[in-house]
């Protein structure tokens, strides 16, 4: 409810006068420390009324000021929530890796249907596959294939969504497979594809600090796949 300014000042003046009279009448008790609880309340209300005109945005009893504070608080809260969602979207990314046994897979082979156009995320996944599997080539020869996935919380990160889309495409092409716990890995066809196209993958990969071992690369190129 919004009061007329003149009416508000009249009410303020009347309240100040009435409360001032009450405080003056009870001043002896206040000064001696024998004041009742109500005396203290009246005194505090009077002080609040006397200070109110010092704030240009206060109409009466601080109603306008309180409303503005609440609006600012809501704005800050919304900004914090938005920032929190953005940060969560960025930090809820972690990588998991492991191994699985290709010999435990069904015997039938999936014919890879390779799409020539590759996204940056597809190249990143393929580069990661190639680097990690070449460095573990001895295990690959024994049927142990390197696996990994991106874990994402809620809301899903943009990188996770791109990874999921690219991983699905590679799965459809027969280049990769997925384990029961959601980790992806190269198929034998995918390994051969990487061997023939690894120079096209670029430099970006997950775990970029782990580079390909040249001696293992030479061994792979000389001996072939699984």
C-alpha cells in the first residue's frame, strides 16, 4: 500500500510526538534501569522513526527500503543461481578409464561404415583412442582393450553432450563399442581405421599430457592389429 507523502509525514509526526511523550514520562525508569520491556520497545521504535528521514528511499516504517532490499536480494540470488549452474556445468566433468577383454565379445564382426566428415570431438576421441591403445599395444595383442568415458552430473556439460553425440556416431560406424558401464573402446575395425587415418586426428585429445610412444607406434605400424 502506497501512502500520500503528506499523509505519511503527518502520521510520522503524530507517532513521534506520542512516543516522545511516553518516553519522557517513563524517562526516570529508563534512567534508573528499572524500565519494563515495553519501555524499551517504545524507545527503540521512537529511535527508528527519528532516523527514518535520514534515508531518502524510506517512506514510512521503512516499507519502501525493505521492498528495495528484497528486490536486490532476489536479483543477487538469481545471479548466484545462474553462476552456480554455469560453474556446475563446467566442473561436473571427469574422466574414467579402464580395460575390457575383446575376447569376451561376440564372435561376429561389425562392418564399419565410415563417414568421411568428422567433428572436432570425433577427432578428439579417435586421437585419445589411438594414443592410449598404441601405448598399451602389448595388452591389445592379448585382447585387452583400453576404455574410457566422460562422467557428467546435472546439468550435463556441453562437452559431455558433444562427446555423447560423437561416441554414438563412432559406435554406429563400428569403430567403437560400449561396455555395460558406459565406457567406449576401439573395435578391431576401429583400430585398423585409426592406423590408416591417425595423421588426420590433429593434436587435441583427452589426457593431453600422455603422448604417443614412438617405439610402440613403430611396432603397431609394422605388425598390424589384433
